[in-house]
C-alpha cells in the first residue's frame, strides 16, 4: 500500500483466501486491506495516538439510516457523554476530494450532529468545526485533541 500523509504506524497483517488483511483494533478483527481501509486504519491510529482519543470512544463502519436508505459511516469518535465529537469520511488515496464528498458527510451529519468533521483520502485532509446556530461550518488546520 502507498505511503499516506499520516505518521507511520505499526499494523498487523495476515493473508486470508489470497487476500491481504489488516487488523482493526476497534472491530477487533482482520478486514480485507482495500485502499479505503488503509486510509481508515490510519485515521483510527491518528485519532488515538496523535489526538488522544480513547479507543473505547471510537466506532468504525457502523450503519445508519438516512431517508429510509441504509448507509455506513467510516469513523466516529464520541465524547464521554455519548454525543459525537468527530465524524470522519474516508476515501481511497486515488479518489479526489470533491463537493460530492462534502455533501456525503453533510448528509450523514444531519443525522449524527457531530461537533467536528474530517474528510480525507489519506493524502489530503480537511477539518471543519460545525456551527449549528449559524448553520455553517468553519475550516480548521487540525482536528482538536480529545479533551479529557
């Protein structure tokens, strides 16, 4: 897999049915290593190791229903009170981040109401803080560290 613009992390790999799998610490299982999964696993490590998010407050690839359609978000980091701190949308490194990507995470966030949004393809990262009163968002340089 290609080098991403994240720090280098140690991952566990194994081969299963002629496919390379990576261990997901959150789901506690090996999953097929596709380009988007490579990005997702880097995001999880980044949130835990660089930003101090507890593993117990991170969810990966959970289903949600939007207008009777079942969707799956990539990564959610919760606050201690159970509300959502950060919603992350991951794309494969060869997928360009477009307005469509921001529309997708915005649709998910209409249901989830996260404080922060992160969109990444592993090479480019975009961070936003939601302002629900003004009905807009503000771009940030980084996602904030987890507040204890």
